[in-house]
């Protein structure tokens, strides 16, 4: 049976393509985003409080290094194969170096529904992998110069990073007993809120198809091939280098395969204003996100089981 979360996303895409007047008010969309980020962070912090931090050092360091390295790996492809200008290539590379909270949430929900366990510290890796890719994209755009401390501050105080990192810290300090009073809101209602958010994302994706047509087929191919390759590499890295369980390796593969369409667009619009913002968010949201949801998550889950 197809997960209703996926069906709601498809409904949003179909509604937008059919030019329905269905829309989410901007404050509602913002509230859903805040809820998801904070809920994921809190859960990760609570679970983190139950385990020794020494065992997290190696996965955390690996996640940060890979998040920073991905933009440097895809930047030449965007420049020479896709044919983007430096600023545009750097902006798109930053989107793919950072990670998608919603894709992560869908992957975890997919595995939990099938009874596959995932390491409790995976939300910590999610939070750690959000900023390095954005910083690398800025470096690529500026050819080695950050262009002032304002950009670094913008990345550091980005709402996605603040909510994830802050949620982890709060959950870690509060522990399981302190989180119990919040559990009805941030745990029991999580899938319902995620369903509404996916419906809204479907509406956004349906409206981004014209941008992709203007960008060309090469960017579309990049948005499919890149997550397919990095997903498998991340799965193998998680299983063999980090020693994760099958579920943890799948989620790590999805983190490597995902592309940011919340934190990265906001940061890159300020850091690299000359870049076309439609390219990065269109490729990440209209191509890579659906590919990960419909193809990559089930495929990596099968590969993880085989490993």
C-alpha cells in the first residue's frame, strides 16, 4: 500500500498542474516548517541524552566533512556539463550540499512504518549537515572569499539551523522526563502535520515545472543522477565506514542524496544575490525531492536490507 503521505504530495502536484485555487496561507506554511524542524530536533536531543557522546564523534565528523565536500564535487559538473554560470552553479551546489529535513522525515517514517530501526542520533547528523554545504557554496561563488562576516552570521542564525540545533539542545537537557509533557504535540501529531506540509510542497513543486523547462534537460538530469549516486555512496559509507544499522545506513544515504529547499535558498539569496534562485530550488524541489520520495527511499531501503 502506498503511504498516504506520498499520495498527499502527489495530490498537491496534481492540483497545481490543474490550476486549482488551493493554496496554503504563508503563515500556515511557516508554522508547519517551524513545527517540523523543532519536532525533529527535540526528538533527536532526547534520544541523544540516552547514549554516550563518545560513540557519536566519528559519525558526526564524517557527516560534516561530507556535507562540506559535496558542493565541491558537483560544482564542476554544474559548470561544464550543465553549463551554468559560476554564481548559479555555486548556488545549486549549495542546495545539494545541504540537506532536506522533509526528505529525512519521510525516510524515517517510511522505515518506522516497516518496523526498521534507525539510530537515535540521526537527527543530530541532519542538523550538522545543513550548514557546511551552504558555506561551501558561498566559498565557490566568491572564489575563496566569504565576502564578510555577515554571510557567516546569516548561516549561523538561519532559522532551520537554530530550530534544529536548539531543539536538540533543549531535548538533550530536558531528557525523556522533561519531553513527556510535550510528546502529545511533537510526537503524536507529527505525521499529521507532515501530511499537511507535503500537500503544500506538492503545490509548490507543481508550480516550479516552468522554471525547469527554462533551465533545460541537463539540470533535470543532474537533479536525478546526483541523488541516485550520492544515495548509494551514502548508504555504503553508513554501512561500512560508520557501522550503522541497515535503517541508519539508509537514512544516511538519503541525507547524502537530499537537497535543501528551506535553508539553502534563504542563505544563498543573501550571500549570492546575482545567482538565479529559481534554478536551485526548482532542481531540488521539483526534481530531486520527488525522485527521492518515489524512487530513492524505497530503492535504498531494499539495498540496505540486502547489505
